C-alpha cells in the first residue's frame, strides 16, 4: 500500500523556526513548459481588509515519485514583520492560502485550493493554524491519541484511501488526454472557463 507522504504535502509548520513548508503535486505542470506556481497567503483577520493583499511566494519545481511534478516552498511566517501596517501577518492564528499557476502562453489560473490542506476557511480557501501545536500540547495526550485514532478509523471506513487513489488516477488520465490532444496539461477552453469561475468566486468574498 503506497500512502501519500502527508508530512510533505499541504502546509506543514516547523515550530522550531516559525516557517511553514508548502507542498503540492501538480502532475503535468512542469517548469520546463514555462509554468510557474506561487502560494498566496493571508492571515484570517486580514481576509476582508481591502488594503491588505495576500503575500505571494514562488514555489520550486521538482520531480518526485510516484506522481511526478512536485512544487514546494518554505515560507518564514511566525514573528516576521507584515508588509502592510496593521496586518496580523506574523502573529499566531489561522492563515488562509491558495495556489496560482502562471503560464506565458495560456495565462494565470488562480484560486487553486490544496487537496491536502489540514483546514479550510471562508470562501473555499485552504488554511492552517500557526502555533496550533502549542494549543494541542495543553490537551491530555491519551485523549488526543484516541481522538486521532477514531478519526482515522472513520475515514478508512468511509473509503478515503480508495477515493484518493481513484481521484489521482483519473487526474493523471485527464492531464494525459489533454496533453496528447492539445500539447498542454489542460484543455485551453477549460482553462479559460476555470479562470472565469475563479474570478466569480473571488468576487463573492
């Protein structure tokens, strides 16, 4: 059984130095095709303040088994000064994030949520809570272990592992089909439709 390495997927906080590492598999999205990927992050308290935009950080491309194109970045957050005065950036709490893909021939695909996010916020955004470990550490250890085991068993009973494997296989098939027909991992007309829908979703929040 090949399990996904969740320790390197999603948003993973390193509490020893205040950084958060982001990792996402994007099969067929390679930098050799001119693609670039960034992560856009904002503190939950700043989400609806128009004067405070999300901060953007570029991801680095690599190739990892078993799914190929992998993008990642390590971002210093805890204790770092905000770019905009009055922002909650750098303080403990929940942060919202999403990914964006840029291609010089196709354009930008914004509002990509993280399928391996530990949390989700308002507006279908992926999320993580900075210094969550400190809060969890105050709880009884045995109770935490039992709660975690209960959740894992419930997800297994619901078929989560099987569903993830099925989703990724179809994901690969879809990208391979588009590349064979159009020379791109995404059908051009579909790319534009996704962009329009992302802009509509963004305007709602």
